[in-house]
C-alpha cells in the first residue's frame, strides 16, 4: 500500500501542472527525481534500520515535492490576481474597444467609407480607419490572450490543488509506515542509562527546561557521545525540520518571554530529523513544551528540540545523522503553507512551532551559528 501510494505521488510530481517556462517547474521536476530515488531505496531496503532510513528519505522527498506544488499554486494565484486587476483597471477602455468593434462589425463597409463632405473627406476617413483597425485588432488579440491565460491559470490551480490533496494523503501513509518501522526496529545500537529511575525523578521534579537540562547533563551515565567532530560541524548542520525562523535567541515573544534558542514555524505533520549523529538522552513530554527530544551530539553538548507532536526512539538509542526523531503535531493541510503566507482563505494559517536549544555544559549557547540556514551574513 505504501509503495503504491509513493508511486502515485511520484507520477503526480513528475508531471506538474506548471507551464514549462514557469520558474517553479525545475524545482518540481527535481523533487520528482528525489522522490523516485527515495522509492528505489525503499524497495531495496533490507532490515528495519534500512527501511527506517529509506522511509525517512521518502517523507523528506514528499515534503520537498509538496513544497514545489505549493510554490506553483502561489505563483498561479499571484498571476491570476495580476490579470484580474489589469482587466478591472481597464474596464472602461475595454468597453469602448468592444463597442467600437461591434459597431464596425454591424456596419457595412460602403457606409463606413462614405463621408457626407465628399470624396476628400471620405478618403481621409478611410485612412483613419485603416490606421485604427490594426490597433483595435491588436487590443482585441491581447484581451483574448489574457482571457485564455486566465482560464488556463484557473484550471492549473484546480489541478495543483488536487495533486496536493493526493500527495498529502500519500505522505501521511509514509508517516504512518515510518512510525511502525521505528517501533519494529531491532537492529539499532543502544547504550543504557545506569539508573533510569533517576531520569524519571528528574522529569517529575523539574520546574523549568533549563533545570531539567542541567540536571540531565549532570547525571552519571554510561551512554557516551558519538566520536565525530561536532565542533568542526559549526555552520554546516541542516535544520532538523523544514521551517522558517520565527524568533532568534534572545528575541521576545508576544508575552515578552525571551529564550536562548531558535523558534521555527513548520507545517503540521512535518518530519523532524537529527542533524548530527547523537545519543538519545530523553524523549517524551516535559512541562508545557509538548514532546521534547534531547540528544547528546558530543561530550559536553546537549541539543534540545521541543514542541513535537510525536517522538520516535528510546532513551539510549545511538542515532545516525538524518535519523527520524518524530513528527510535528497537527493534521497536515495541503494548503496550509499558502494561508500561512497571508493569502485569502485563512489569515495566518495553521502552523506548528519547534524550539531548538543548544547547551554546552550547563549553559545555553546560540544555536544559529551551527546551522547553515540560520546564520546571519
């Protein structure tokens, strides 16, 4: 079922309804190829670990493809509004044009060329008509072209919306399959916390995220962090989720609260992945942050992701880069990205927020310089 849904979405994305000259078309074609490659990897996957990786890649390709389709839809709507505004602003001129052309069509040619003041004025009127007629025809051709384009844009809009709906359903099937594959995974390296009861007590007694993270960093464990050069990855990490920066470290929110991490807005149901190999130190609900994932990418560092709807894995899992950590909350909506851009039909739209905090020792550090998409030039 999952593979069939993937192939369906692939076929949709491989032939986007955008015109060939549309700037969004190359992105849609690239997304189709990415999805094709991901599905081939899914078919070739052996073992639960490879299947989880392939499903993660497939969902990422879906999200890229759906983003391309949303871009096509936004461009189409913008062009439609541009044409409609131009027609509205030219209503009087167009009315005059249509009236003149109707008059010329009803009148016989001899009457149009006859002038009561004699042959000279008749010749002059003929010259005027000869000069005006091509201009009127050009105006009529331009108007016809705009109306044809408007009709094509409206059809493209309907086709793209239908593709988004089908692609969204396929992506949701992939998310469900990923959740099951993570549960079925048995070949993942694991290390164990020496006293899991201590972690439970820490969760129960924590009064703030800062206190919990500090307590977690101080816990004696035999987990250990990956040996990769995390310090050397500064400025090269991908964001853990497809999203847009809402607030940077230290920026106040609507309530005046300042936090030391980044806040990203994402679409509902977006996939959250690990940007660097790490050991899973905690996952689950915490205070009012929703579901929280805390990983240890290197000795002395903790990366905190808060606000997920669903979390994957178990404490002690040793995870590779790009491993799935969970999904954002909410029900995915194929048009949510457009409403979030302030277009008609929903205001700010429905979005989720992911909080990202990086801690070195017991102190938080600004995570922005570590990620490629968030560095300020």
